[in-house]
């Protein structure tokens, strides 16, 4: 049984979920999410922008893990239906604002807008 690495992974996957009462890999996302929320507590527009970029990166990682193909988050979001993600229009709008942050250095982001996006 232990000869193949995927069986070790499956066993580790199941055992971790059973003993921690959380989905496998959720601990890493939880700490990343806490960092995003911590950035919103500062009074710096740059930190708000970084929080939006990190949250978009987490979305990208989640979409890739779910098996959606594409080069960018926008490409992956085109393949998602509202049956999978119920607030898909809001997520697309948040991704468009993320693209504005990246491509326009003069883009202004307020705390209330950053919270709404996140």
C-alpha cells in the first residue's frame, strides 16, 4: 500500500480532516485570510490595495484547485456558473477593480470600497 505516493497522500488527507475537523489545506487559507483582514485595519491605502491583491490571489488558487482552466482569474471566472458561486457578478466586479489597481498606479481605493470588495 505504501509503495505509491498518492496512497500516502490520500491517507494523510483523510487523517488530517478527521483529526482536525477541518478541510485539508484550510489552515493555510485561514492564516492568509487573517493577514488580508489585518491589512484592512491599517490606515494606509497601499495596505488596502495589497489586501485586495492577496484576496484575489486566494480566489485564483481556489479556482485552480477546483479545476477551472485558464491563464488568468478572469478566464477562470468565465467558466464558473452562478450555481457554483452565487455572488459571481460581485466577484467579477471585484476582479475588475483588482485589475485597475494593478494596471493604473493612480487608482484610488478607499477603506469602504476595499471592505466591500473583500
